[in-house]
C-alpha cells in the first residue's frame, strides 16, 4: 500500500490519520477569508473608478459591471462557505419525511 501513495502525499495522509480532522476545518476558514478579501478588492476598484472620474464613460461602466460581478461571485462563495461551516442558516425548505400511509 505504501508504494501506491506518492511520497509527497504520505505526510498529509499521516496527519489526517493522527489528528482525525477529515473535514478540513482550517481549509474552509481560509477559503472563507480569501473569498471575503477577494470580494472587497473589486469594490476598491469601483471606488478608484469613481474617484478617477471615468465612471460615466463606456469603459468605466463596463469595468464597474465586471468588478461588481466578480465581487458578487466571491461574496456568494463566502455565503456558501458560511452555510457549510454552520455560521449561518439560510431559510428554505426543510427536508421532512412524508407522512406514512395507512
């Protein structure tokens, strides 16, 4: 079995076996933080476009739309990460078992 696992993966498999963390708790937290940071950066680009005075040009409008889309996608990813970690609970249909027939 040792020959099937490459040497660079052996330490990681050993760490998971020793620590018992298979969910990747720290990886999810890092992904959440990176998503928030990368969601804020395009908003700073929009602020720069506004202060530069080029918001009313065609280029400024399209840059703003692209940056808003990027920011929205990163914040959506952060929302899903928060939901998966259990930080927030989104309202929606709850899964209930159907009533038993007589």
